[in-house]
C-alpha cells in the first residue's frame, strides 16, 4: 500500500470529530477542574470579582482567552485528522482583537503612565502562573489527541498548547488584579505563547504515529 493510500484509509477510519471531542472532554474537563481548584487554593479569587467583571476592560480580559480556548479546541480537533489543515484565520482575528484592545489601552492611558500600566505589579507572577496552570490541561489535551492521526503533530501540539494556555489564562484572570489592556494583552499573551510553544515542542514526540 502506498503512503497516500494509507493516509486515505486512516482518514476514513479516524473517528468523527464529535467522537474525538468527547474523548478530549473526558481528559480535559478533569484537568481544568484541578487547575481551577489550584487557582482557588493557591492563588484565590480577586476581591470584588463580580463587580469588577461589570467593567468592560475586565470582562474583555476574561472573554478573549475563553474565545481563544474554544477556537483552539476546534482547530486542534480538526488538526488531529490525517492531512487536515485547519485555517488559522480565526486565531488571526483574535490577534487583531487583542491588538485593538492594546491600542485602546494606549489611547486611554496617559503616556506618562504607560510603563506602569504595562508592567503593573504582578508581571512576573503572571508569567509563572499561566504556564503553571496550563500544565495539566496541556497534558490532558495531548493525551486525548493521540487518538487522532495527525500528519502535522507539531501544529496539532501548538494548537493544544494554545488551548491549554488560553484556558489557564481565563482561570488566572479570575485572580489577577491588573485591569489595563497594556498589561493583560502583553503578559497574558506571552503566557499563552509559552504554553503554545511547549505544545509545539511536545507534539512531534507525543502525537507522532
């Protein structure tokens, strides 16, 4: 059997995305629950969270990673199928939305306060916390996606990392007291990139078939 015939046969035999999605949910949901428990016990929720979420800037820093996690989940499921090449356009749109928030932050913050708004008081904690919270969701995502037959394991791993990083960021946003887009677009974004890079590096090792 030729290689292309083998790939076609695998594609025909690979479970449909809903089945793969159910498998991913079985691994991912407990991992997210444990990450949430860790957030509550180690980090804690920010004081006045409910009131803070009524502010557009605070709501945006939670909504954007949630949408990104859902988008990365969909793309990762598609990417786990042989020869699948899901479009990255949805991620590009989310990147544009993040840049728009950053531009809004620059426009509404006095230039003299840009540095403080960017660095905040918890930048280092943010860079440590998001990858730490992403460890279990990333492991769960990669283990579940092994059921697929990705012919581009690095890309699938990257999407799994973005999924885990974005989900971890949404959790961390419930704790984080920094509400400036100059802070969270940059540092949340870097935390997600770190998780995505980890997935990109682990994908070829764990998702190869």
